[in-house]
């Protein structure tokens, strides 16, 4: 059984993670962390999530929580992730990381940490999005060189990074499949006289509005026809359940860096 701790338990994803862990029969919610200054410090995790008392009290004293867990889930912010990685490496605790907008320095730190603990890192923990990655591989191999490719993503008004980590992951799948360097072919905004579109370009368009949980569309457009592959998330519980699935999958693993393709065994899927 995965004995789970949740970093940032009072955040939007933290609350959904509390609900998802408590509903999962293979996982046990054993710890929740909040900042020392948080008004939720000392509150029952279930009350934070609005699902009733669960007998787990949120705390800022991480060292006192170390023995209660074997895996921690982190959907906080890049500035908090570095310390959380240090904590998990120090106490030999596995991690599920869903923080996006990471600088290269943090990605490298995560890679180094995976030599000591097991980590599942993904831009998106939805089963549907991870299946979308496989569909994009097939589509890119079949028609990618003949089409203009655009990625359109939408999220709620509070999301801080753009394009989304998922949109970037979608673009990377396409670029890798077509043997393109995403850093060179990505276009993140268009304004004024931009000139004729280059066929090699992979375009990104970003929407931030209201309470959109997460919409992603990849457009393959040729002359006379176009194909759109779309995923829409209506609840953050989708991502939370995927993260708990990843936490369960890590049980017994000692070290290594994995993603949701590993968790879902999609790398073995031939389409």
C-alpha cells in the first residue's frame, strides 16, 4: 500500500489529492504539509478538502511526518519543489511530481534525485492526455510532414505559466516524432506582419479564462482537410486520481525517473 503525503495540501490540487487518496483503496493518506503561516496548519486534512474528518492533521513540521509515508505527491510551485526534493532524498521517500513551468536547473535536480529515489514526473496525469501522446505519434508519422501543426490550450485565470506544461509536452512528442528541434520551430505568439507560415513551425496559442480546468487541441491542417485531436478535462480530480495511481505504481521501487507512460504501460502499446 502507498502511504501518501501531500505537499501543499491547502491548494486547489492539494484538496483534490486529499479526496483522491482517501477514495483509493490501495492508498492511505498519512500526512499533509502546509506552510507554518497557513491558517490550515493543525487542521484535519478532510476538513481542508471539504470531505469530513480523516484523522490526518496538516502540519508544517515535515521531519515529524517522514516516517508516516513512503511517497509524497507534489503539485505545488517550482519555488517550493526544490526544498521538497531535498526533503524526500534526505528521508528516502519516493515522489510523484506534477509541478509545471520548471527551469532547467530544477529538471536537472530532479534527474539527480532520481539516482537516489524513485520519481514519477509528468506534465499531465490524465489517462486521456497520455493516450493523446500516443495518438499524436501515429498522426505525426502519417501526415505530420504534410500539415501545418498548431496547439491550442486553455486554462483557468489563475494559472501562472504559459504555454501549459501539457501543451509543451504535446509539442515535444510531435517534434521528436518528426525529428525537429522544438526550440527552433516553436512559435508562441503572432502579431502584426509575421510573414508566410513555415511548414516546419509548430505553433502554440494560449487561452486563460474563468475556471477552465484544462483544454488541449492539436490541429493538423492540410489543404482541403484538417484533423483535430482534443482532450478536455472537466475536473481536477482527473489529474489527482492519476497522481494517486502513480503513487501506487511506485510502491516497491527504489530509484529511477519515470512518467505516466510508464505507469500506464503505454510505451509498450503499438498503434
